[in-house]
């Protein structure tokens, strides 16, 4: 499919991770669609040539979509990207009742694929969408095959694609015009580390917990309580965890006191020379995982989280709070991975 002009619509676009990567690969992203208005400013600022459509995909009509973008059926160079919210199928323990409405969003995406039959379809999601008995994935794949799409899919480890995280994701790429379609190829020689992305020598400042950066650099850090500052001061630099104070009744979290075999990552530090853990929507909080800075007594800054997600330093995030922006960052598909997906579709080296 070389030398073709590809275009895409990014369903569930969020802050624009997929859009960013596809645009870097040379794909014209016509629009991003999302129900979350908090992503609108971020998406529009960074992608002024892509239309942000704030809409509920369950209610969005084809005629309404066509008012925003020029789209036709059976377009061989059209790519539909569907990275639906994945909390319901995540292995992270959360209240599933809050995400139950998102469980069948893949079916809603399928409605658009069925109507327009684009040349290519991309799905990225959590591995749980494969294993959950409630997942609509099997039916979706069967639908694609009945429509003569060649389907390639697997669960991938993103650290093998240059993403500086131990992040496992499900990826599906399908085409009805290219029967040689395949997933991007991993490169085990490109294991990137925390040091390569957010070390002070890379221009990241030394910060204190609670620092607020009002500039677009967004080196903003969540505050810490006195006891959490004491915990971090005791935690061994570069990869240490709560074992440093597990037997200290004043510092140990009560439910973890003298319990060395559980929850090693909470309150833990990242390691300079390893990939980061999966950057979640809570990466700004040390109590939600191994999100403490390798050497400084604080959690990651918003910009550090964004860099570990492989967003450019110039990518602007706009939101009303630390939590709002962290959610945009943590929910995004890493742009570097998205670019590799797009290049694979375009058959570009």
C-alpha cells in the first residue's frame, strides 16, 4: 500500500495519542471523536487540522458525522481507529459499576465499520478484552471476517516497541484491501528506560512535592502529606520500596505493617535503568503504584508522565486539575506506538 494517501478517523480519541502518532507517520487524521469534553481543548490545540467531534458514539448518526468530515463508503485508504475506554476489562481492581456503560462500546464502533466499510480498522485495548467472558471482541472479529477483512491481532509488550514502560496492550489491525496486513514488528534492541526520557540531564528539573508549574512545560507535582514525605525519605533511591519501613509502626501503612510480601509497588520508586511501570491515570500519586521519582522525594510530574507515554515535550495538555490532565495522559495510546501501527499499515520503513 505504498504511495497511497491515507486518512483516518480516531474514535474515542481522548487527548490525541493515536492521532499524534498517525499524523507523524503521514496519515491525515480527519477527526477525533470523544464524549469527554475535557479532552476537547487539548485535542484541538495540538491538532488544529483535525476536527474534534464531541459526541456520544451510541447516539451519533452517520448524517451528523458527515456534516463534520468528508467521508464515503468503501474508501480503501480510510482507517477507522477504535480505542474504546477499557476500564471494565482492566485487571486493575476498580469499581466496575462505574464503567459498565463502556463495556459494549466496541459494538457501537462496529456499527460505523459496518456502515462505511473502511479499508483498515485498528483496535487497541487492555489484554482483558481478550480473556473476559463478557467481552464483545470475539463477535467483532467474526463480523470483520464475514466482511472479508484480514485480521491480525495479539497482546504486545510495548517496551519491545521503544515505549519506556512495561505496558501490555491488545492490538488488532484488519484490512479488506491488504491481505498481507500484519502487526508492527517488535524490536528487542530498543528497550528504552526511565533515564533516557526524564533524567535531569534530559532537561527535567529537580522539583519538590507540591510544585505548581503554570507554564506549558507542566512540571506540576502533586503535594504529599508529612508522613508520605517521611516514607519517601526512608525509601532507597532508584527502585526502593516500602520494605525500608515495613516494620516501622509510625511509617508503615497500617494494613501493610510487618507484611513484606504484599503491595511492593505502592509507594515504590522507579528505576533509572529500567522501563517505568504502566503509566496509569493515577501516575501522579505514590500510593497508586511505583510512581515515585527514582531519586527525588515526590511523585512523577505531569510532564514526566507524558514523556514516559512518549508525548513530545511540546505537546500541550489543558485541564482543570492535576487529576484531569493525568487522566488524559494515562488513558492515551503512546504516540510512538501509534506511529509504528500507522507505518505498518502504510508499509513504510
